[in-house]
C-alpha cells in the first residue's frame, strides 16, 4: 500500500503541477499559477524517490503507467473531457504492465 500511495501522491504532484503551468501559459493565469506548478513538479521528483523498490528505472517505468491512468482521470474530472472506451482499455493495459513490472516473482 505504501508504494501505491507514493505513486498516487507523485502523480497528483506531477499532473497538478503540469496543469498549473499549462493554464498559466495557455490561459494567461497569474504568475503564481506557474510558480506553484513548478514547485509541485519539483515535489513530484522528491516523492517518487521515497519508493522502496531498488531499481530507479523500474520505479519510473511503473510510475509512467500509473501516470497515464491518473492523467485520464484528471482529464475526466478536472478538465471535463470524458474518456472513451479506448482510453479505458489503454489505462487498463498500463496497470497490468505496472503490476507485472513491480510484483512479478523474480529470483
């Protein structure tokens, strides 16, 4: 559960940080939107470093799958863009890949 919590926290930091920079630049929001986004993106890197898995590459590859799923959810809940069937299928494939990468029995 610790690993899942860290993936979710890192995902929220990265997606919300990127989103704040996006709206600052593309929708002419105040500078503090961009600054807050930059801080959240930096925090994302710190959160991800607390994962207990020993391999940087494996953690970041697995996090990429979690990020994709969370991005679909963000688009749906925050940006109000309803995912279609192919978005959900792709997200499910990503979660299957993440599960294999992190929890497959290894020697």
